[in-house]
C-alpha cells in the first residue's frame, strides 16, 4: 500500500513540475515573442493610455509699461473612459451636469457611446473646465469612494462611481483686456489651434511666440501619477504702446464712429524722431477672447486693422506731400502767388476746387489753407512728371512700411510707362485722387516733415525677450526725401495755415501743423460719388520741435462728410487728452528752454522763438 501511495505522490509531483514548467515557458515566450509583445503594447495603449498633444506656453505680449495684453490660462480637458462609462450614463450625468454647467442629456449620450477598442476609447466633454470644477469632481469622486451604499447600483450590482471621468491640464490663450489693442494684437484661436494665429502681432511673430509642441502618453488609470514634461515658453514681446493712451484713443475713435455713423475709424500716433508707434486705435474692434466674431464683424471693405491693411484714397491730406516736394525742388516758395480762377485745365480736362469756388490770387500758404485742388495741380506740373513720382517713391509710398504687423497691404503707385497711367494722373494725384495709400504709410511719410526731412521706419515692438537674450528695437532711418530746411518750411506753412483759418484742430498751449482731407470714394461701376467720403486729418507738433505725428481717418461718415469738421476736432480732442500723460512739452516750456526769460505762466499766448 505504501509503495502505491509513494508512486502516486511521485507521479503527482512530476505532473505539477511539468505543468509549472509549461507555465514558465509560456510566460517567457509571451515576454520575448515579437507578436506577443506587439499585441500587449496594442492592448495597453487602447486600454491603459491615451496620447495627447502638449503645447508649451505661448509667449506673453505686454504694453511698454509691462501690463499683460495677451497671456495664457490653465484649463482642463474632461473626458470619459468609455470602457468604464458604458451603462452608467444616467449616474454620471446626474453628478457632472451641474458641475460642468452642461446639458444632462449631452453627458448621458456621451457616456453611452459604444466602446470599441479599435475606435472610440475616450469621449471628451469639454476642453475648458476650470480648476474649481476639477476640484468639485475630485470631491465627488472621494465622496463616492468613501460613502456607504447610496442606492445607485449598476447592472452588475456593483456600486457606481465616477472613475470613468478623466481630466488633463492644457494651456490656452487669454486676453485679459478684452478688446483693448485687439487690432494690434491679433488672436490665437484656442478652440482650433491647428488653424494658426491670425492678424497683428500674434500672426507676425507666431514662430517665436509658439514655443514647442510634443506628443505625450497619459495613463487612463487615475491612480497612476503623471509627470507632465516641462517645455520652454515662447518668446515674450513688449509693444511700444501704452495701454492707458491706447484706451483713451480707442474710446475717442469709437465715439466718433458712432456719432458720425461711419463705417470705421482709425487713429495712429507716432514719434517722428524714432518711428515708435504710441497708439494705433481702430473701431470696430472685437473681444479677442471671442475671436470667432471676426468672421462677421470684418469684411473686405472694413478690415481687421485698416491702419495697415486697407489702402484708400486719402484726399487732401496728400497735398502735404506735393507741397513738400515742390518746396524742396525749389519750384515754389511760401510767398509764391497762384491766381485761382476756379478751374485748371490739363490734357483737355477741367479740374475744380472742392467747393467749385474761385479764390483769386493766393500765396502757397493760402493754397493750403483753402485746400485748392487747382493750385496743387499747377504745383505738380511745375515739378514735372518725373520728379513728382520720384518724390513719392522717396516718401515710401510705393512700398509697405515694414511695421511688425501681419498682412500689411499697399497699393502700387501707377506712374509713366505703367498700363493704367495717363497724363491726367499727374494733376489729380497731386491732391490725393487716383492714388491710394494706407494710414501707416502716411504716418511714415509725414514723419519726415516733422523730423527735419528724415524718415524713420515705423515700429510697434519695443523689445523681444528670449530665454537667453533680449532684442531691443533700434530706430531705423529709411530715407531723407527732403532737406531739413524744406521740412521746417513746410511745417511752418501748415502751422500758419491752421492758425489763420482758426481750425478746429488747434490745441491748447501747443502750436501744431496739419492738413485736413475729404477724399472722394469711387464705387465700382459708378465712379466717384458725392455723398460718401473718407474724412482725414494729419497733424504734428509742437510746430517748433515736433514730438508726435497723429493721423485720423473716418471711413464714410454719414452725419458729416468733411474732414475739417469731423477729423480735425477729433485730432484736437485726442491730443489734448493724452498730451500731459505723454509728458510732451508745451510751447511755454519750449520757450523757457530756448529763451533767456520764461514767458508768464498765466498768458494764453503761444510762444515761438
């Protein structure tokens, strides 16, 4: 009997040993066989991990004082693991709907999307949950884990929970000031980042603002701690604008557009000595946090930033360029007299003044004061065709300004030899008709008149901060279209012109030079129409030592179509409001610097030297 038992025991031991050997061999096989490893990894990826794109923080955008204009905020993607959520939609929706402020049925349907390892593994609910919402989800998860039975049970009689709810942090673009400087900043579409940045600084500097993008695997097991990789932030950009000045100018242009029922409005303020843009305000604008509104607000005729994107016929403000060229070429002097008969004949075409009036003998100052088209046409023909267009090119009106804003546009100047040029272009171009420029081109060109004939490249980026160095924008001379003497002469002529006519553009305590413009608008298939205009004004000062150039443009104002009555007073209003904040000198302060004795402080006179 004993031998029989021993034999059975030995047989059993041998059987167990063989079985264990087979198990060990199978385990080793599965661990080393390529197909088995691939299958394991495939299952692991489908059931245990999800791969997401991670973007490093986009670089910030600041005003010149360091206030944040564009930055980033943390939000969370909340998803459902369908393998765990199927069959529990009602339970999950009961808890998540009030926390995420989402529709109950939407969450319920998402939870019940059929789980298929080869297709749907995870169902996203939102990409923009807040930290507070995530903390509430965590509290509910803890409560459900620690609670006694609540009566909510699944079909498998297992007590239900929210372990199927997953979340991952992500970074998206935010604009803390809403629509402030929106036309300058542009936007990054955080709901559809694959579309890329649009307009302004965001698009122009997209490459350096973007930072880095990687793909990273996250565990679907909430108990597995995640180590989110650290990525370097994109470069940060400091603009030349001041948000307080920008805000004042934006409020003014918005009110002007609404009061005059204009299609749009634009104001640019620059420092002619450096080319630095101090403000660039347009209206309409959009809240950049709701960037999708751009698709309905802006059109081909009313662009996102018309200051740089929208060439137009500027009208009589262009006369300052013709005047400067004629003075510099020596074909006229301030005291030169032109006898205005009300018409000027050129190539069999009669050119009339804006009011169809005849003003008789006028000096060149009188020509500018009364904005005589006839006189400017005569001026251009004294210059001659070749020299006239050479001056326009020297003023940079045949090329983009080069400012650091995306989608800058320009309209090529038509000149002799081009298909669409005819001899009548010379006299009509002289007063801004049949020639198109942008507001930023005019700011750069007129800046030369305010800066002793030296034209500076306009710029709106003050500094760029990279990880290892900082780039500071240096002022750049891009030409000298006229001499310093000519620039001073033109400035004095245009300052006198405003003084004599008691223009609405005149400022308190500071003498300014400037010119109004009421540009006619050509409609396709109709030609120039009388009831719509572009009302503009360009001004600079203090006249004896200019520190600013300001350009004002209202597109198609309906209440009042004249630049002298719409844009000129707006110039004065804006500059008087921001003058003290910019610490710009008054005439009396300048006189104190340049004379032996300061004029009395209580005098209302302007002081010149």
